[in-house]
């Protein structure tokens, strides 16, 4: 996974990564909710903004959410698996539409060359 997803440079200014600071300031239950909100944010915006990078971020937050759920004692594997599946499905959709877009661009170029 790229460093822009796992540890972007701008999030480590001051000697501590932002996510570690947030985790230290929230209870495990609060951090669980924070992670879930970020998963939903990245999955919902991915098709319109950063595509696979947003899906990778959602997957990272899903892992942190799972860790927090274990600390809270509220491990809901079905919910976590459902979020992971949604992330994977969205990744497949974006790859599919990128492929269609590439083929359309090629077709348009071909038709333009015929003129």
C-alpha cells in the first residue's frame, strides 16, 4: 500500500502521526466510531474523487476499526466483513468503469481518425 495511504508525510509533522494522536485522545469506543465514519466517507466518495486510493484508505480504517472493536469488546465480524466486502465491490466497480472509459476513448479516437 502506498505511503500516501498508510503514512502521508504531512500527517507526521510534530513527531507523532495524526491517527496515533487521535487514538490517544479518544476512548476505544469513540475511536471505533471515528473509524467507521471514515470508512463510510472514503467508500462513498471514492467513485467521484480518488478512486482506488480512497478504497485503500477505507480498508486501512476498517482494520483500525476492527482493532478498536476488539478493545471495546464489541467485535462484530459480520459488520466489519460487510464493510470490507463493500470496499472490494466498489474497487471492482471503479476498475470496470475505468476499463469502459478507456475503451470509449480508444473508440472515439479510432472514429476521429476515420474522418
